[in-house]
């Protein structure tokens, strides 16, 4: 998602900047896939990008 081979610090910084999108992507996947509590899951860049795009659309007053 960062477009390069990022450092661990760059990854952490990106997560901190967009933590809400990461959490929203996880919630959506858990609900969609009916993942049980305390189960690990894999978020893809597509999962996260979807939530980032939705946030941008909402900011502009559009519906996702």
C-alpha cells in the first residue's frame, strides 16, 4: 500500500495514520465472514483500501 519496500517504522506510521480504516476493515471482514471471536484473520490491502475509499467518499458527502 505504501508503493515501496517500506521500513517497519514506515509501516507503523501508516497504520497509526489510518488506524480507523484498518479497524473498520477488520470489523467488516469479521461480520461478512462470520469469523468467531478470538480467531486470527488476514486483512488484505484490498480490505483496507475499500475502507479508505469509503472514508474519502463520506468526507466529500458521497455515499460509499
